[in-house]
């Protein structure tokens, strides 16, 4: 049974038919992407790559808004706005379906049932060779997540998608087909623009690495599902880049509320949200970097799951887990 809606949490029906702030940020994102791949790259390649990477991360945040029903009331129109495959490796349809599955809060952090979990089943962890454990341990620091997390996470994601495609999953095949179509305007633009293909791959790495800052500690292992989701009271550049998803517990409680209203919803009943998430709070991303740049927040193996051979062992419940981004 969920809590009553707190003050400031607006249902989808209370939203305007056109959410202009979301349209504005999406237009600015496309503009930055175009600038980074052309003029900025011509002035200084590193500048172009960084700006394009920022645009790719911002584009993913815009896609997140779209999959939650913004900025229009019409789904096909929303999805048409984010059709081009700027992120390269994540079809929008797969992002939509896996993220909405992630919003089943009772399964949050489950290595199998939560598509966005960063934990492994202890049984799967125990089977990994030493070098793989070392990679995952580095990946569990914030710096590691930013630098190698984009590569590791995408490798695991693509391997999982390949298995589903080989098994004949029609939804996966459909969404990857649409992704290939969405790559056409990106490739056509890069054919004309100043940025070469290898520069764009570097920009995509930057973009995916920036997104790992947001996902690094969004969720924690906790017995209570309501206490698994973080709030970071940041209103700086990263909050804009992530479209206020740092108020993540608020978003999970009210996923229909658009990004530009999340801070006000939080301020209207701050004590309520902090009580709900059992004080899982950071003051800013500066605090997050200071605390976890070179230190892991969590173990790789889910700390609340039993180890092989222990009482309540879940080994073999659904097979081996190999997802950690």
C-alpha cells in the first residue's frame, strides 16, 4: 500500500498539453550536439568531443523524460522527438521497456529482476575469475564507473541484447531495427560534419561516462524497497544534465511529474521523502565525488543475498547474473 500523494506531487492530468521546458531543453541539446560535431570540433577537437559528449548525456536524459510521457500527451509524437540514435548503443524502445521494468520498486537492486541493478548475485560473483573481479571492483568506484563503466556496461548490455535477439525476441529485434534506422541521420550528419567517426565514438564514451555519475548511487541494497532510492540535493550543472533525476526518490514515487517540477515537489515535503527513503541523502555531487571518487560505495555482490552454500542460498534461481553497468 503506497502513501497518499504528498503536497506538490501533480498527476499527469494536471500537466499542460505541451511542456515547453522539456521542448526547450531538447532543442538546446540538439543544438549543442550540432555545434560540438561541427564548429567546436573545427576550433579544437577536444572541445568538440567534450561538448558532443555532454549533448549525448543530455539527450539520454531527454529520452528518459519521453519514456515517462513528456512533453506531449501523444506517445508517437514524443518518441519521434528522440528518434535519432545519438547514443549509438541503446535503442530507445529497449531503454523504455527496461527502464519501466526498473520502476517496479519491490525489485530494485535485484541482480536479475531489476534491469538497472549494479549488483551481482553472490553465486555469480563467486564464479568469476580473479581478473574479472578486479575489473568489477574498479568499476565500483566513481572514477572507475566513469572511465571503464561506459565500456563494461555497454559490453554486458550488448551481450545480453545479442542473446535475446538470437533467441528470437521480437521486441528486441524490432527496437534494434529501429535503432539502425535511427543511425542513418547520425551517420549522414557525420559524413558532412567536421568530426570523424572515431571522434564521435570518443564523444559517446564521454556521454556514457557522464551518465554513470547519475546511476552510480541512485539505488542501494536495503531491506525496505522504499529506502533504496537516493536524493541528492544538488541544483548545479549535473542536476541540469540529469534533468533533476538526482531527486530520484521523488521521481520513483511520482514518475509522471516532469523534471522541472521535481525540486518544488521535494521542497514541499522534504521530511516526507527523507523519512520514506530512510535518510539516503547527499547534499551535492561534490559530496559524492569527495566520498567515492576512489572508493567503492557498495560491494559488487549483493550484500543482502546469501552466499553459495549458506542458508537460503538462491544459487540457480534464475541462472548466472552478468549485468553490472
